[in-house]
C-alpha cells in the first residue's frame, strides 16, 4: 500500500487535466488506486505518508511503439527515408541481436532508461531472435516496466542477415509463446510490416493471435514509397489496411504505428474495428514521412496513442515525445491553412498517458481500480519571475526539465525508481 502526498496531476479525459494541490494519492496492497483526496481520509491516520512536498505527482507514460534493438542506433541515419533507412541502418543493427550477451547488455540499459524517464508501460518490438526477445522481456520485468513485447516476424525482404524462413518464423514464435512466463510483460504478435511477411506467414500469425487471444502490433501507411510497394505486393487489396484485415490481424487489440497517409476509408476501417493509431511524431519528422492529421483523427473518433518509435524517433523520454506531438500538430495546422487546429498540452499528455489505458483494460486518469502508474517530478531548479500555478509548471515540464528531475517512479503500485 502507498500513500503519496504532493501536487497530483492526471488526465481523466481528452483535453482535461485534474489537479489536486497538496493532495493524497492512495493505492492498496495489490497496487490498485483507491483514490485521490484533498485531505487524508480518517482511516489512514497514522499510516506512513510519502510526502513529496511541492513536487508534481503525475501519471507516468505509456510508450506504445518502440524498437528495442534500435536503441544503440539512436540519432543515426536521419537523412534517409524509411526503406533506405531500414536497409542501411536498421536491419544490420538488429542482426546483431543473435548475440545473447549483447542483447543482455543493451536491453538492461534500455529497461533502466525507460524507468528513469517515467515510462512504465510499453508496446515494444524486439528483433526476430527468440532468445534475445526473452532476454528483453526479462530485463523489462526486472526493471519494473509493464506491457507487451513482440518477437518480430519477417520472412522476406530483410536481406541475408535478418530473415527467417516461413517455417522458422512460425516455429520460433510458437516456442517463444511457450517460454513467455513473465508477470508484467506479455507477448504481442508482431508481423514487422506487410513487405516483411509472406501471405502464408501473415495467415499463420492471424491464427496464432486468435488461438492464444493475443494483441497485435505492426506498421501502417507510414511512407508513400512503402504504400506503393504494398500495392505491388497485394494487387488484390485497394488499401494497405486490407492486407492486415485479410489475415485477421485487425481488431480492437491491434496497434498500428504511424498511419500518416491513411485515407478516409482506412481511418474509417480503424474506427470501425477499434484499431489504435500509434502516432510517432518525431519519427515521422526525422524520416521525412509526413505529418499525421491527429487532430482530425481525434475529431473522427479514432483511438490515438503515442510512441517514441526509437530509433526513427530520436528521444526515449515521453515528455519529449509529448512536446514533439504538440509541435507536429502545429505544423499540420499550418499545412491545413490553420483550419484543422492543433493539440493542447493537456490533449497531448492525455495521448501519452490515459489514451493507452484502455489497451491495458483500465479507465482513464487515476481512476479507482487502475494499477498505480505515476512519477514524481521536481522542477524547483528552474527559474521564473513570479510564482507559477501547478498547471503552468505541468506545461513547462513537457518542454523543460533539469537533469534527474524525475525523483521517483511507481509502476503497478511498486516504487521502481527512487533518488
Ligand atoms: Zn516502428
């Protein structure tokens, strides 16, 4: 059980912020939230209170799209577009993860960095290597990161060093699923993207997802060259999304990264099926893919969450991802002749936190019964010419933080980081 005291900030609804100044956030012995209170309820008199003074206690982040084996190539190859970038930098880097010692070293570091930055839930791509994927899951579990990890499937167009045969891919996926025995980190079916998977493999992955009731993650309509390539590969499909739908890889537990160039028809298909759009603003900018119309997608009622998409994205911190999201939405507004509008800080923060809660079968914000996922932020080193409101401090924190500003991180009701 935890009783935290401080300025408590959460996002109960898209665009709304709940602030309880010098309030109490309480979780039970199972790590579930009991509630947020302005004064300590009588029954907790005499219990230990972790008093964080004037610091900000806010929902921690869910990074719903990132590639673990690309962590060592952060900030590299940023002058290339998607397909060239994959072939020149990404695939050769990922091929190294056949080495389990290397995987252990890099994934240990990545898991700690995620926690230090206040990311407590993820939906993550590993590489095609089964052993390295299990090592990644183990390191995340040990560090306190919750969520989903996928062994990547790719049986074509990966080059000599990063490709499985169809049989190997299916066999290794089934073995991996049997060996996944983690409490907080679960498997997710992960066809890399349509150009990486033969029809036979896609069909089999759809069956495996259904049989084991597993969620699915992949990429969709990121880059115009990619979309043209998918059309060539699937002349029977009018649009990219149909190549997933055709093989039962399209439902309300499906995460599709990017969707930068999705047509109205593709967006409607996502809305109708309950598919999540994972918006990766920094990556779409770095790889010159485009600017996804997120404001429009929200207006149309789509489910939108955020991803750092390292290493297409250049920052692991979801604070930076939220700031990138706001900036990208402003660029989109300019492109739309100031007619589409842009995301406010509250809206973008919601997308980086509460919007993903439904994927984990939870309600928005610090709702009663949710597992407690939060971080404690100290902004006292920053300067200002007047006293700032908690809301102003919250806004500033998305753009600006001193080193080690995050003082504590709680994941699934456990203190997993504390300095
Ligand atoms: Zn990606």
